[in-house]
C-alpha cells in the first residue's frame, strides 16, 4: 500500500500538514491513495545529520513496533517506510483525548477496552512508554480506543538483563497507571479505591527506578 509514495511527491499527494518539522521533530502529513488515508511521519525536513542518524533510527524502531503489533485492534496498521526517513501508518478517524474532557464524558467501557489493549501489547513484549500524554490515545469514530505514536516504545528483549529488567517493568506499570490517570481525568467516579491507592503508592525503590525511567523517557520523547 502507498507504493507510489515518495518523498519527492509527498507534498503533491498530501491532504494537509498536521505539524511542521522542528529541529528535533518530524513533519506530520496526511495522504490519500486509492481511498485509503494514512499519516506520514517525515524526517526529510530535518537537518541532514539529525535525519540521517536519529531520524532513521526512530523510523526503524517505530516500524519495528508496528510490525510486532500487526493485526492488533486498537493500533494503526503499518504500511511502509519511505527512503528510511518517513513512516506511513493508517489514519484513525477520531479525536485525541487531549482536553476532550472539557467537551464530553467517556464511558467506563472505553477504559475497560483501553486496559485490555494495554495488556495485549504488554503480552507481546512491548511497553508504549508515553501513554500519559493524552494525545497518544484516540477516541475513534467507532467509539473504541486507539493508541498511536510508538516512537518511544521499548521491547522486553532490549531490557531483559538486570537492572534494565526492573526499568522495563516500571515502564509496564507506567502504561497501566496511564489508564488510571486518564480515567481520573475523564471519568473519575469510575475509578475504584483500589485503583486510586495503586496510582498513589510509591516505594523508595520505585522512586529510584522512576527517576531513572523519567530521564530515559525524557530522552526518548525529545527525539521522538
């Protein structure tokens, strides 16, 4: 799919630019081909050194995550990589959860399904690592949750040795806590006492791991 898409004709095929490139962030485009709509994360507008090092690395990593999650409901389909520096994925009709609580209330069933989705990709050996950013969770036009932007995700195999294993487990917990955080924002009355206690609880060991994790997440987010 989107086999005719090239960086040279991206502007021609693009419906719109959702986000212009910055010094460390790619441009985001929407494209349409034969009735299919896709989102393109494009590093070609970044500086030469950045796009050919960090850009290529992030595109490779995110494509790897999408391939690992192939067929997962609630995750956009991956279409292809263009010239090693642009990623093409399915566009999900819907809205991000960013500030959505100001306009509408999400049902508890939405968060139950979101929790199942998180459990599913954890079982496949991936942690998203950036779910606390509400913009990465979408309310699809079908009413179901979708998770996007896997550039900061990490694989269990990459963190299989101690003490990295402990950090990976912390990222898994963070994904779970992100669901509770979203519930607290969008539907607080559905959050159980157990979930509230779990969200608030921190041991001294966890605080140390959180500190390491926060620094790692900051690095991943800044370049994603």
